[in-house]
């Protein structure tokens, strides 16, 4: 049977709770497949940092890089914890993984499942996917400051964009668009202000578009894109955008499609040179940690993305169908309620898969 | 009587139509005051560029800088017009004015007026103001590219942030917050990723906060801020943020509070060394230009912001009251409809002011 080495990084806060359910669902979804997941658990995040002072050791990074895939819960300590003041867990752990493992595609689908309430009065058919660049742009960490802490401080941040980096993610986005019924791709940037970075994105999209004549293409400034996300989200099919704009748009997209309790993501290295990493869009939410209050659905849908990525599309569909059925069965205003704890939701989804 | 020299820049597309109504309202609002507006009209924008090849001459800039205030409609030609391909009207005109005239505060109130439909199902009480920095950040135009047009292109954009620039806008925001009932200020940035720029903003807000003990302060990452803008906008009172985040958040804020047809803005030089500039947030919308289809309300509310800035607060209140009454009287779903043309709306607002 096919062996898949899976790194599991539960992380901080609600991370371990939601990952426990995700792993449960993963086993149930693949029990009938000729596949075996070998899990290696990595204790990483604020908790680990507070115990050992490590954010991400080279040894851990090497061990993770040798796996076939990564499942991550959430990382980050209690906001304002003075002991974490000088540890940037986000940059040192999450972004270091994305950059070291060349996760140049950050894939974030937004679907408003039947029965899920949206903050929008008339959301319409919300079903689009954001292809966010993951290894360039303002996220490169290419910043600095002089005269720090004085009245004459200057602090710069450099957004670095390369033809190589933009073209590969744009090609991926065109492939995604071509595989969808609407076959529509929207480039989002701010070309009228960020003329160099924006010009590069615009030219590459135009050039690659010629190879995909069946994909229709349009362009929106990032500010206008936020307007359409709340006034007419069904206009979107596939969005391709840079790292920072993608960060902003995908949180907004999650909000209009039922909240970050449902939003899944994949940090993908399409070359397969490095393991891809799947994680809910939500954070570690330390305030509700350990109380069985977190919705594990986003982590479970991230498992579905992982199964798709691994070619186990039947198992992915089983997970997704069970989640959709579980959501549809939620009562009241459709929101996850304290009447079901985190593991009850996981159990309910497992039951739907195994009762068939 | 006090003479106020006003530069009027109608601009392109619907700009001239909405400015005509704004000027009408300005006259009516100040007729009883001992004040006289001397208008100088500047033909600037895509139309002017296509006629003369000028985006903004030094002579025009000098003449504008000598005025007391500026009223601008909207600038920008038809998207994709090949004759404009090498003219960046946004950078060369709008941003050049903001930067040359040191408009370091971009003030953008968001109020959901009674009777205005929001795309949100339960918007609650939307009444906040975004204080967007206007002369720094990723907007400085400090970008460049090497090997442009080749597979080895690298295109960079530098966000420049100074203690001087951040402190002055942060102080302005604290003053705004202190003058409001809720006295609450939210810093929005992305400190966990843009650690240098974010660190500067965070430290300055913390330092200035000590001088405003009655103002409560919190912080949100920009991605989280977009979530709250659609799930709980009433949590916001005053937002202070950088140029690019402010651009994005204010379009989203306009969308949730009735659309960009109602969103006003002021580009302010609080020192008074240069004239401040007032403009609707919307663009030139060439597709509906010249058809009397544009809602002039955003331009008219920008006049109210200008009157406030000039110390003519009674006149500002008259404009705002008339606008609120006009909006409340709109029938149907509350939206501006083709049943009233652009100038009919202006006339209706004038009538409300003069019939008292
Ligand atoms: C935690 C943070 C660094 C991260 C990001 O900005 O990418 C998060 O917001 C996300 O979207 O995954
Ligand atoms: C037209 C453009 C340069 C401008 C900006 O980005 O500031 C606009 O979007 C705005 O918000 O006033």
C-alpha cells in the first residue's frame, strides 16, 4: 500500500483541538483506500518557544521537509504576552515554512455552503477560489529601519516581485480557472499606484492569457475588489493576486462565506520538490482554547484540500460531502453552537462518512 | 467679507457633473455667511492630457497651491484607452497633488445614513472615520525594475515610513478620536509580517496614547479588520492606518455604508501651509458620464467636509442635514435611481437648505 508521510503541527491555542478532529476525519476518509498515513508530530509554536526558546530549528525544518505533506492547526500565543515580544512566531515559523518549502501557491477556496449564514443580505452564489502568491511581494522580509526609536526613524519594507515568481503562480491560476465551469480569472493588484510590481503582474497575465483562450480574464484594483466581494461576490471565479492582497482578500472572502471557522487553505509547492502544507485560515484563538468551543470544520476542509493534492480525490470528496451534510444539518442560524463541542463536530462528520 | 480662493478641478467622466452640483450646493449653503468663494477652474485629467499632453504642469500646480482649498470631481479616462497607456493620471495628477500639497491626512468618514440600504444583513450602527496617511507608505513611488520585459525581471516597490510622518497623522487621529463620543482609536496594520513599518506605527501609537488617556486604543491586523468591517462595523470609531491599507479599507467601508455614491473624503494639510483637497471617493466612471446618472451626493458631502475644514461649521451642518433629509426621502430600496438625474438631486438638496 502507498505510504504517505505526514507531518502534523498542532501548534497553539485551538490548534491541537481542531487538528485532533482533522486527523480523525483523515483516517475515516481513507480507511477504504490502499493508502497508509505515517504521522510524525511536531511540537512547534508559542508553547514550544516558551519551553525551549526555539521557533523552528534547522533539524525540525529538515525533518518536516522530508515528509510528503503537512497538516497544521494554528500557531501564535496570547496577544501581548511579553514573553513573546521578541519572538515573531508568524515570521519565524509559519512564513519560514512557506518560504523554505517554496509554497508559491496559497490556495484558498471560498464557498458559501447551503445553510450557512452570511453577513451579506443577498450573497448570491459564492463559489470562487483565491490563488494567492506565497513566496514574494511585501512578505519577503526585505525591510529595515534606521535611527530606530528616534524622531528621525525611517522604516522601509520592500515588495520583491520576479517574472519567475509571478509567472509560475499565474500559470497555476490559469490551470485552476480552466478546470472550472466559469473559466474566469480576475487579476487583483494596484497597478495605478504600484506601477512596477503591478506592471509586471499585468504583463505576465496578458502574456499567459494568450495560451488559455478559453479562460476569460479581467482586472480589478484591490480596493475595488473589496467592494465587489460584498456587493456581488458571485462575479468571482478565480482570483490571482500577490501575497499581501491575497492575505487581505481571503480573510474578507472567509467572512462573507460563513466565517473563518469554515475557511480552509493549502500552501502548495506544485513542483512536488517540497511537501505542501494545509491549514485552516483561522488563528490560534487562545481565548477559547481548550474549551471544545472551536469549530474544526476549517481544519477538516483543509484535509480535503490535502487529499485532493495527494491525488486521493475520492477521499477528498467523501470529506467534503460529509462536511456539507453536517453544515446543512446545523440548526438555528446555522452557526456552530456551544451545543456541540469541537470533537462532537468531528465525530458527526466521521459518522456521516462511515455510515454509508 | 472673508474671501476664500477655491480651485475647482472637475476632471473626467462624471467629475464635471457631480462638481456642478457640489458648487451649486456650496453657494446655497454659504449665501447667508459673510464669506465669498472665488472659484478658479482647472481643466485637468485624461481629457486635458489627450488635448495637450499635460498631466499636471508646474504652472498649474503652482496656481493650485496658491488657493485656499480645492474641490475635485474625479480624474481618469476610459480604462484600457491605448492613448492613455503611458500616462499615469492617478500618479501624475491625483497623487502628485496629494504629495506636493502635503496632504498627510486622508480623512474618510463612513456613516450609514438612515434609509440607506447596506449590503450587510445587520449592519448595526455604522459611524466611524478612517484617518488614512497620505504622503508615505507604499504610495511614495519608490519602486523600480530591472530586466523589464524579460524572464529575469525583478520589480520592487518600497514602502517608506518615517517617525515624522507617522507621528503627525497619529496625533491627528487621536485628536479626531478625542472629539467623538466613543473616543476609541484602532490602529490597523500588519505588524506580524511588515515588522519594520508595523513596529514604527505600533511604537508611535503607544507613545502618543500616553498623552490621550481618555482615548481607548486597540490594534487589528488589516486582514482581521476587513472581517470586522462586514461582521461588526459598529466596533469601529476612528481607524488610523497607512496609505495602502487605508485605500483598501475605505473602499470596503464605503461599500458597507451605502456605496461609493455617498462616500466623501478630504485630503488635508492640517498645518495650513497648503490648500486641502476635497473629493468623492468614487472614480470618473466614464461608462455613465454625461448621462445625468451619477449620484452627486459624495461630492456634496465632500463640500461639507471642506466647509468644516474652513471653519464654516454651520454651513457644513446645513449641507449635511439637507443630504440626510434627501436620502431619507428616497423611495424604493433607498438607492439613487434614474428617476432623478444628477442635477435633480443637487436641486433637491439646495431646496431643502433654502426653504428653511
Ligand atoms: C499569521 C499571518 C502571518 C498569516 C499571513 O499573513 O499570511 C495569516 O494571516 C494567513 O493569512 O495565513
Ligand atoms: C485613484 C487612486 C490613485 C486612489 C488611491 O489609491 O488613493 C483612489 O483609489 C483613492 O482611494 O482615492
